[in-house]
């Protein structure tokens, strides 16, 4: 996978102050038949859909924990996450659903 996504949250916190809400809606698609998918489209989709969402949750969560505050993180995915398909996009969006479920336990 590519390097860690850019962390845009520090400038936002410095301008708007502590936040108790974050919303993500990350997503791209590289539509190809499963047997035609190479590393580049797989990595691109996973980096944007899954990794960027995870890092956003992580950054906001760290900030809230550091402030001793509770907050809300809302991750949104399209309907494609519920449609079985061999494309990489539904798999990555299904991963976002699992990241969201797991993060609520922390």
C-alpha cells in the first residue's frame, strides 16, 4: 500500500477548536472484472476507501481522547457495500462498515 494518507486534522483543530463530530464519505471505484484487477487499482481503492477512513477515525479519536471528550464519528458508505460483487469497491466499503463497528468499542 501507499504511504500514510495526509493528516488534514491538525489545521482544522487549530482553526475550529476541539470537535466532537467527524464525518467521512471516502470512495473511488476502479471497475474491472476480478481477474483483470492488478495491484494498482486494488491499492488505490483500498487506500482511499478503507485506509483513509481508518486514519480519519484514528486521528479524530486520538484528539478526543487527548481532550478527555466523547464524540461522534460518522462513516458513510454507498449501497454498493451491500451488493455482492467481485469488484474491489464493495469489499473495501464492507471494510469501512467493519472499521466503524470496531471503532465504537474503543
